[in-house]
C-alpha cells in the first residue's frame, strides 16, 4: 500500500474552511449553529460526499461520513475532531483533525486499500463551550456521559435552549438517539494540534497521547462583612478578599503538594464586591479548575481544597459555599490504538514523543465507548485559541499520513 497525502489540496481546504468566519482573517470565529457555522458544515459535507462518503447527521449535529468497508456489519474505525471555533481563534484547532481525517480517507482510497471495517469521519458538534457553557456536548451525548434531557435543557446566552437552537438548524431528530452503542466503533483516533509547546521544544513532529487530563471545576462564593475602610478596625473584620487570598494559595498548594507534576490547579476568576477603594470587600466569587491525568489524585487535591475551605471559613468567620460545576474523569489512551500509531510512525521513520494531553478533547468522551487514541502535531510557540495559531504544512502532512496508516492498521488487524 503506497499512501500519499495530497498536501496542496489539504492546505487549500484548510484555508477555505478558515474563510467561514465571523472575524476578520487570520482570526476565526465560528460559533456552533450560527449562519457562518452552518455554511461551513454544508461546505464540509459537500467535500465528504465528493469523496464518495455516505453522510448522516444526528440530532445534536454530529456529522458522520462513512467509507463503507467490505463488511458493513463490522464495527467501524473512526477518526475526527471539531470545526467550531471560539471567538478570535485560529485556523487549526479541531480543523486539522477533520480535514486531515478526510484526506487520510482519500489517501487510503487512492492507494487501492479496501477496508473490511468501514472507516468513518466524525465531526463532533459543539466541542467548544462558547455557546452552551459546556464543552464537548456532541461527544458527551454520543458516549452517554450526559443525558439527553440535561442536554436539551442547556441554554445559550440569549436564553435559547439546545433543543430550540438545533431545531432552527434543521436538526429534528431525538436527542435520545444520539448515544452510540459500545460496539459501534472498533477504535477511534483523533488528530489534533498539541496546543502546547512540548513537541516544538523537542523538535519532534509527532506526539502519541498516553492519557488525557480532565478538569473538575468549582464555583466558590465567600461572604464576609463589608464596611468603611477607615471605620472598622482589624480585629473586627471579616474581609472576604483576605479569606479568598488565603484560599487561592491553599488551592495552589493542593496541586503543588499532590506529588505529581500532572496535577494543576487554577483560580481564573476573582470577582470582588463592592470593589471600591475605601470599602472592605464583603463578597468574593472564585472559579477553580483542577486537572489531572489520575482521578484519585485529582480527588485528593479536591479534598485538600475542601479542608482549606472549612479551616479558612472558621478561622475568619466568613461563610464559604462551593458548587461543583463539572468533574469529568481523565482517560488513558488504548494500548492497541497507541500501538497502531507508534508502528505507523516507525514504518515511516518518523520520531515521536509519548505525551499527556493537557487540554481535553472529544476523545476523552469517545474513550468511554471505544478504544481511543490521539495523535498530536506541533503548533508554533504552543499557541492555540488565538489568531496566530499555526501548524507547518509538513507537520500537517505527516499527521495525516500517520493517521491514514493507523486507520488501515486498525481495520485489518484481527478482530
Ligand atoms: Zn480542539
């Protein structure tokens, strides 16, 4: 089998898809189910049909483009990513895995390869949390991680529910039917830009993901007592911001003392009320994001945060409330998919790095229902989610080539 990636065509498709944007190029803004996104989806479906793939969409807008294998009853081998983009993002996040996946299928077709299992490109709907405040909505539903009822009720900023928005986009099916059976896929591979600097630093073009870290997010609200910055003496104070400061450092320490560099914790929002120079802060709202590749270790860090909350609340006489927004479990990539990727790299003489995915992806959820792996290519300076996000043409070609080879291996290896 002689596999060749049509690099010119792949790059020109990347450029074309980037023009479906609500921001001026090179910035890309493509929020799910906006008119711009719907045009991009229609364009993509036309490219898949051109390649002879059978296309269907489910009720949440996941797009499936299938190259039928010689045994249509056998579970499919899947690949894919997303094309929605946060405001003012770049051209490559998600898109490399979608168009790279399409080109991988076309390369296999051109080589004369005839798969036994069908090979399917899956374009996940609403991966970015921009519209509905939750990431990976499509893959959460596919994997049954989120119920159809809970998904249908989610609202966007204008108060429109997922159900209303998707019906306006012409998606009339039943959300209950989105969930895939465990045997639907034989395996799944997602090609993605790294969104970090490690590959570039190591000057290695390919990364095989060993595990995908996952976040737990908390909203914390601290109620103290306000007052005049001159009038209330120190022994009488219940300063909510001072309590927050102590808590933020305790959160940092919970991650630092976990015993592993994979544990990270971030307080990204700190709203202070009333926020006046001569007024003691009476209320502070924080958000906390704790990530790890190991669930038990992450739970340990969460426990440490909880104890700090109790201790600080008692010591300072402030009321602290916590609300868990979400807590997704991390995932390990499947050995058989990692092996297919590693063998493909070796056959082409491409060096690769084994690495953790620090960002989370649809693969985190797909891994709940099928053996899943991820292949990373470098992005310049590790930049992502910004207009100057960039991946080199040669890296994109290599990624698509190794992806194609791996899909073939996952098809033909014994069931
Ligand atoms: Zn992405």
